[in-house]
C-alpha cells in the first residue's frame, strides 16, 4: 500500500495494452475471481489506474486484500 493506493509492480511492458491485461489478471488472481471480472475503468494510458471489479463490493475487495498487505 502507498497511502490509499495499492501499488503493483508488473513485468509486462506498456505496449499493446500488455501491462493493463497483466494488471487485471494479477488482481483477479489475488481476489480469486475470473480475469474477465476485472477491468480498467480509468487511466488505461496512465501509470495510475482505477479498476472495476464486478460482483464484489469495495469492502469485499479490501477484506480479500487485507491479509496480503
């Protein structure tokens, strides 16, 4: 965590949307959900992104991430 932001370091280069796809797959894996349920709602071309997680509330996401932080 970096303040209120979750910081993730990826290996994929930001070319052809590869880093965005890796980010969504990584978050989905951590949350134990299908990658198709995680998408980037804003910041697709930026280092700072806002993710949308379908089927889970913000509180549920925090609870799932809490043991990892």
